[in-house]
C-alpha cells in the first residue's frame, strides 16, 4: 500500500488516524513542518474522554522537536486541541 500524502500545514486533525499510528505520524509531521518553516502546529485530538489527548501529551512530553505545548484557547478548539511550538534548531 502506498503511503497517504497529507498537506503540511499548521493544523493536524487526528480524527482520521488510528491511535497506534499517531506516534509515527506526529514525528514525521513535525519534521516536515520544520522543513517547511512551520514552527507552531495546532493538533486536534478531540474532546471525548481525553484518552487521545493524554496519548498526544505523553508523546509531546519527550519529543525532541517540541519546545512547548499547551491547550488551545477556546476559539481554537479549547481542550480538544493542543498548540505545539516546535524547536528551532540553530
């Protein structure tokens, strides 16, 4: 099966991805964002029971490309999305 190509933008909606694919997806997506000069990404994980959010935050806690993350403000998804600041390598 050929890989699915998704546009590299400052928003990544995880609703269409399987939970087991999210760690690799985030790693690849963040790398591509940095190549494109995108250093702030809104990751939409949904509100639900918070399971997906916890998984995303666990990945972000130790991710070498992430310098900071926080819940999105209400107008950008609130607790259903996370704003991620990617590290600028110097």
